[in-house]
């Protein structure tokens, strides 16, 4: 696949996924906390155009659910109750970008019908809705933590590479220390030092800080390499000969050389960090209820009966794959581009 | 020899730094920790006070660190409140299990990765190589969590494998071979999961190391001399590629250790992972610190082993 | 070129540069004596050629002279000013007067900057002029070095090797230097380009009363354009004389070796016809 296509494909996929998550309020049919205690572990709702009597409906519809007489604890479709699906419906209120209030949802089924695109969990909450809202938490965690790691990496790497000497020694030794610790254990350890019961958003921020702070060593090393080779380039020497200050050299000539590495590192780190947050939350060490996260969506799978009977609970994990794919494709394409940039 | 002593010294320094870091971690929690402990009915007030004075809570930092470091070196790593036992014995059994699992998984992953990486490099550009590249990329996009959950599902649905734990009931009565078989059947899925998760990155690195070796001038010269392909591959290129590969081994210990935490928790393998998670949830600080230190020791030891292997196998390093 | 002797522009006395390398984590050091006790004089408005084999220390001397590196010992006097005593801000006016052109023009130009930006950069660094003044000056310099003004917004990769060297020269002239050092600046070019650049340099020297230092290992080129030649061998200057004198009466055995190794025009013609 040609590199340019790869890059564009990845970027479009990323824009789509992030857009979906960003405007979760609009795309999700229900509010993030909406429960339907009557319908725990409902399977994904099928959308129909032709009803049991063979009649074609121009407007798609879903069936109601009733208890399945043959399998206790599961639901069967009740073909007698038909609930049409509408688009641009009025539903629960939410805020666009946290500021503008709105009621409009992309789609929804007429009450009391429910449209569970990905099924429901033990409280009857729509998994699709929770996936979108959870994405806000998990993706934001990954992005911010990755930005933090890369920012630290740039500062440390630039200082170490540019000034060399004992600064370089000390910083790189420190980096070695961080690289020597198995990152997940380190994450756990720092998490352990934090109090368990703090406000939700504080946990979120602390989590991001911890994940981001743990991973600065590898970007720092890479940036240091780029800075080392860049500062020896003759155009930097020439600028120095004109009397340029260190700050000017860094800003104008050296750091621009690192942009490619920075982007690639971001593209590689974001999925890793998203997974880190998901893992932590899955194990009960991350953000807790009721803040949705992809990790908490998967947490119930630790119970055998959920694991074996309710296959749709796997879907959030499966949906992680396109997220990873998009980021890795972008990273691949960026790395290819870096190789061809004339140095 | 100087190379080796340098690496050993480096390792010691690293461990010392890690221990200092762990100790600092320990100190950052204790205030509220010990107070919380007083409220715990399972722990008597005397135990708490005894521990407080034993670890010299009222003395300056370096003194406390010194005390603690000494005790650790003697084997006394503190006290676990949830298990109500000293940390040491708790740790060893778990550590042994984790080591067992990760070594087998490492072996499996490398056994799969090396032939594939070599074959891929030898057939660079052809469809076999491309298929291989494609499948490793595809595998990389699947999150570890999903892989382990699917394996667990497999166990639950088919019943071919146990769904967790390390041994079955009545283990003590088994014959030696039955015991081995029992443990093997238990670690099969976790080990496979770990191998699947770490294998793609290994294949990629092996392939690129081999490609670099194969494209180097001395190999091309050897080819020009008419040396047959297989001999070229194994007797010339592979040794040349072994340097980066051995470093890779050291590095893969880290990823393996981290991934093992998740698989151990999901598949209830009694290793360091579940111990750690439980310890965090129950605020068992000494256990947490001990596990962090131990896993770091494993990592540093793994890297040191790689350094020794490098020294033994690569003459260029010996000359230096 | 210069007929009579005035105060030399540059006086270098006892210049030494050592590089000390230490193996990490050990105390073993080894010293490389790149340049040892070098004396050089450069006359105003003239051209000095600095010749010698690779590793003789020529580049190190000019790097010290152009203030890119500090020598470990010695003095450099530029127009009566003790250069090495100056630090920081005081060095700035001196930096305007000495410029260096490198062997590889491609590496000397930031691939992401346009030609106009590259030439104007010294003015930006020294904080001179407004944006339009700098642009005006850049266009002026492009004209002087034979580059069409409309190429102002092109990137270096769109220029050929010879044109890039012109770009580097234009940039070096931006601050109106007195001394221009050419560190093997012509070695990377083909003969045709070499000719053109040499002619350009000659014109510029006349136009701006420049003093040149040519570092080279090509003696034939040296014999054409230099007033004086200094021969370096293993970090020391073994001989410095006016060109004609050096070629006619070389004193140091190494100089003799160099001259012997240089094929004369007659011998080349003989080989060809043979």
C-alpha cells in the first residue's frame, strides 16, 4: 500500500473514531448513566426492515424483548412489539463540548423500546453508549499521557543531547533507571502510593500523570539521538559562527529536526497508554464507577458466567482493534516518511 | 573482563537506585497507612507499634533507608497485613511461579520467532515475507487483554484446559509425572497467551537484524565466493545478527514481565501479578514494594545475563 | 594581489588544540594533538592557501580562527584585537568579520529554509535591519553571487551543487566580513563548477577587499590563486612562503614530497599521449 494512502487512511480513520467519541452525546442514543434494570445483559438489538408478517417498513424498527422461556436469564425477541427507529430524536440532555446544551441524538427507538447496538450490561446500560463515553475517558487518558511523556522526553533529550557532558550522563542514567523497571509494575507501585479513595476526576488526572511520567525515557533517548546529530550539522555550526545563541539554535535549527520523531512517538505511545489505562481500570486500579472507561466495560468479563454466556461483552475489546490499527498505521507511515526526508 | 565488571557494577548501581526509589515510595504512603492499620481489627496495636519502631519511623531518611536496606538484604522484607505473615516466604512461592510461566513463554515465543524471522529475512520481499509481515502487524493491533480473555473463553467453553490456578485438587497425591502434566496443562494457556502477545515484536526485530546482516558487505562477498545458501544463513549471517538479538532478549524480559501481570490475574495463575494487585487494593505496602523490587531484580538479572551472553558470543566485545 | 606589506590582518601565535577522550566509567584518557604550536600570518586583501594531507590539522586551525572552537593554547590576533580574550557579547562584532564556507554546501544549508531565509539568517541572528531591509539585502547578495533573484523562495534541494555553494557564499557575505575562510570549499565540486566559483571569488575579493584563506589539498589550484602558501604536517606548520618561492625553493622535506607528488601539466600530457 502506498505510503501516502496509508497515512491518509490512518488519519481519516482516526478522525472518524475520535469524532465519534468526541460527540458521544450526539451519537449515543442514551445518557451515559441511563440504566434499564429490567433488561440486564440484553443481546445486541437487530435492526429489521421486514416484520414477522412479511410487511416491509420504510423506517427501520426493532423488536421488544421478553424473557426467554427456554433459557433462564436470557431474552428472546417479542415479535408482537414493534418500535420504529427515528433519526435526530429528542432524548436525554447532554452538553456539546461540555458547554452547549442539547437534546438531539442521532438515532433512537421509540420508548419503551430499546436499541442496544452492542447489547447491555448487568445494569441494563447500553454498551454502545458506554463505549462512546468510555472512549472519552480512555482516549483522553492515552492522548494526554502520551503528550506528557513526549514533552518530558523532548525536554530531557534536548538538554542531554545539546549540552552533553555531565548533564547528559545524569539524565541518561536516570532514563536507564526508568527503563529498567518493568513499566506495569512501576505503574502499579506508583498507583499504590496514591490514596485509593479520591474524587473521580482526581483519579483520572493522577492516572494520566503516572502513566505519562513513567514513559519519558524512550522518547528522550530518541530525541537525544536526533539532537546530537543535528547539532553537529554544518548549518548549525554556521549559525553559531554568526553568533547565534543556544536558544536560537535549538528553536530554529535543532528542534525542527525532531518533529518527525515526536509525531511518530505520539502515534506509538497513544495506543500503549490507552491500553495501560484500560488494563488498570480493568483490574480495579484505575477510574472507578460510575465514570465509564473501556476498562470498566470489560471488567465484568472477569466473571466466568459473563465470559461464556454473554459474547457481546467482548465487543468493546474488539473495537479497540481499529483504534490500535489506525494509530499503528499512522506511526508506520510517519516512520516511512522520516526515512525519506533529505537529511 | 573489564566489560563484564562494568556491566555488573552498572547493575548493582541500578538496583541500589531502584531500592532507594522503592523505599521512597514506601515512605510516601505510611502516614495514612499506619493510621489505617490501627483501625484494622486483625492487626493488634502492638504489632503496629512494633513495626513502627522496628522500621524507625522517627529517624531521618538515610537512617531509615539504611535499616530497611539491611533488613531486606537479610531477607526480611516487611510484614504483610492481609496475609498476616512476613513478606519473604509469601514472595518466593509466587516468584517461582511467575518465573516458571515467563521462562516457558519466552522459550515458546523465541522458538516460534527465530525460524520465522530468519525465513522471512531470507525471503525478503517475496510473498512469504509479506504474509508474515502482514500477520505480525495484524497481531500487534490486538490488545493483550483481548487475547487473554479469548483464551480464557476457550478454556471455559471447551473444557480442554483448566480455567485457572496452577494445580488441581489432590495435587499432593499425584505421581511425579502426573504432577508435571498437571502443572503443564495449567500453564499451557497462559504461556501461549504470553507468547502470542510478545511474538510479533520479536519476529520483526529478528527479521530486521537478519536482513541487516544479510545485506552487509562481508556476506555479499561470501555469496560471491559461492558459499551455499543455508550455510551462509546459519554459519555467517546468524552469528553476525546475534549481537542485536541477545540485546533483544534482555529487553524482552521487561515486556514479558509486564504482560505476565495481566495474564496471571485473568487466568488466576498464582504469581506475582495477582499478589501485587491484591496488595494495592488492600494497601499492603510492604508487599507492593517487595514485588516491585523483585521484578526489577529479575529485569536487571535478565539484562545482565544478556550482557554475559554477549560477552561470550561476540568477540568484538571481548577485544574492547 | 596585494603589492606591498601592511600590518597583517591575522596573526596566529603558538596555536594548539588537543582533544582529550575518556573512556566512559574508566579513568583512561588519550589525547589527540590535532594542532601543535602553529604560527601563521595572513596579509590583508591577500589569499593564503593552507595545504597538507588529511589529518594534518588544517580544518582545526580554521575552526579555531573562525571561532567555532577554542584552542587549548595560543593567541589569535585579528586586526590588532586579541580574539581569545573576548567572550560572549563582545565576540559578536568579531563574528561578523570572519566567515567560513564548508566543503559540503548541502550540509551547511538547512534543508527546510528557503534561499532568501538562509541568506538573511546572519542578519536575523545579529538583529540587523527590518524584515524588508533584510530581504532587500538578501536579493542583492543573490545577484552578486550569480543567483537569479526569483529563486528566493526555492529550497536548497532545488539547487545544484555549485549553486548551493554560491548560496553559502552569499550568506557568508551578508555581514560584510573582512576574512573569508574556504575549508576545502571547492573539493566537492566538479571542475567546471570549480572554475566558476573561483572566478566569482576573485570578483568578490576585488569588489569587497576580502582576505581569503583557502584550505586545500589540491596544489595545482593553490598555485593559481594563492599569494602565500602555508604547509601543514602532523599538526604543525612546516613552511609558510609566497607561492612562487615555495614552488621554486621548497625547504622542508615534506613540502618537497608534496610538490613531487603533484603531477605537472607536461607529465600528464606525456602520459596521455603514451
